[in-house]
């Protein structure tokens, strides 16, 4: 027995909104056996844009029963039935949420007439209930009212059952309950094809635009976790509805997946990544020229579009590094901002009197020392290859840093002998260098096994 359900609500997402109307048809596959219909007092105002869609006004539901008064009826009426709705997750999530506020659980087997229509009647221009009924010549009265829409869904289900030559309905009920967890527009074959390996995955919208990029140690498992979470916020329901396809890139290791993910987010700036982009604060040593013409080195937060000379995780690291450089290259610690607005250098590390503060060294001489120091910084930056697992047993992955700058990653066949950095370079794809990827590599090298790193 099927229970074909449609609800009307005060808004598009279950948290903060309530049900205003429900219609249920018990259908044995051939005929409607029984039906249930009631308006429900949502105990909140119905926004006018909802009223203009459904025709249900706040006044109409004022004297209707509340959900708690009809909850038992709904439980009884759907008991032992397969719960059917057009975009079943919407109706089911609302009901489940409403039962939950009464401390009642609501579990039913579900099928979704959107998903089944895509399989049984492929290549139709649209799968919204109205358009589908148009394409399939199903009469629909009282559109956007629970009874009218549920009645049309019964007729649609009947057509689906009659044309289900490949037993899609049976399969979706018996294979597992995951089917209805998938976003309504996502083809199951694409989900099935996801590998259980490290990599990056992409969700696309109906125009094939990337709307989310993520990285995972196990791509399939991670994608499932997007769909099995609570989908009752406005944002997550909209997100699920916008997903039309999923694609992926195998990476072999978590490090490469992190690097690719970072690059892809910067490149595509997907809508659903923007809201959760973490803020990474990093410090750097940067250079500028002051009004007297002196080259100044300074420690500060990394700014966008600013040319940084060296970057650090913390301000203390950056200052310590700069202090040593001041000592080694006979720079002026005042001009390097290492002590506050004092007139003369008093840094403990500077043993000799400061040539700028005490002897009035001119800017052209001083600036040459700064340039020499900056050049020496670059030499201290590591050139290394980090070895990682490949995408197959026949290869291994490599991540390359040259003079502290990220070059990119690639894969090298196991049977090839590579010994020089230049040789490694021929196997990689070049990617833009930035602070995010440097931080990813830095924290990897900090805790990684030394054996995976080759310095040149
Ligand atoms: Zn000085």
C-alpha cells in the first residue's frame, strides 16, 4: 500500500516553518482506497508570498486543528505504507520535524516521484509536478493545494507503475534506503561511480556550473555525508535542490587533495564554499620605501595583492627571523620596526653601533644591504620534493616546492628513476603559489615522515 502525500507549508524549509495543509491518498497501485485531508493551524502567520502561491490565508487556518491534534491521524493513516511524494525529502523532512517537536518519531519507506520520473520517463524538459503533468497529459486541478497536488501525484504514480519495465520502483525500495537520500536531481549512476579514494569532488548545478568543491580521504563516504545530514535549514535544502551532477578527481593522497581543493576553490569560487571559507591569518615580512628613501622591512599580516618576501604562521616567528637578519646584515632595527618609535637602535643582537642611527648612513648604502638580505632570504627557502601515494600502485605522487614557492604536483611511474629536481619538474602540473598552499605544505612537513621528503 502506498500513502501518497502532499503538504503545504508556511515556507520552503522545515526549521522555523510549519505545515498548513496535508492530503494523503491510500493507493493500492490500482485504485485509491481511502483519503485524508485537513487544513492545519501552523500557529504562525502565513507570509503573503506563500498565500499568493497556495491561496491559504492565516484566517483560513485559524480554526483548523494544530499539528499535535492531527499527528495521531497522520501516523495511523500512513502506518505500514510506502510514503510517496513529489520530491519526497521535502514533505518527509517537514513531517519528521513536526513529529519531533511532539517527541514522536516518524519512519517510513519512501519513494520519490521526481526521481522515478527521471528514470522511467527520461529526457523530459522539466520534472516539476505541473510541467510533468503537462508532458504526460495528467489532469491537475487545484495546483499548489495539498489535495490537488496529491491527487495528481497519485495519477503520476499509477503511470510510473504501469511503465516501470525495469523495476526501478522495486529496486529503489529494496536495494537500500539511500536512494531517497540523494538530491532529487542527482543521477544515481553518478553517485555509484564515485571512488572510495582520496581526492576532490565537485557538485554542479543545472547549468553544469561548479557550486561546491570539497576534498576527502574517501570521496564517496564524504559525499554521502553531505546527503545524510539534517537538511532542514534553508541553505542546505536549497543546496540539495541545486545539485544536478557530481564529478571528481582522484588524488592518491590527502596532501594532494588539499592542494587541489585549495586551487579549485580559488579558481571557481563556488557559491556554497564562499559561506564557509575559513579565514587564515598569516604573517609576513614585507618591504617598502619610506619618505626618506630608506628601504624598510616590516612584519605584518599578509594582505591581498601585497608582495610578501617571506611568510610565517605567527608574528613572533616573523620577528625572530627579522631580528637575526638585522644582526647578520647590519641593518637598522629601528628601520625594521623591531622596537617602538625609539630614536636609536637598542637591539641586544646588534653589537656594533647602528650605522644608520649613530653614523647617519645614507639610504643608497643602506638599501644595498637590505637588498642583499632579501636575496639571502630566498636562498634559505627550501627546494624539495614530497613523495606521496599515487592514484594506482604503478605510480607515486610528488609535490614540489622551489625556493619556498609551491610549484605544483604530479604523478611519476614507479619504474622510472628520478633523481634530480629538474627531472621531477617534468612530471608535474604547474599550479599558482599562494599562502594557503604554502601553509598546507608547511603543516604537512611539520608532522610528516622525513623519509617522504627529498631536499635539493
Ligand atoms: Zn638603527
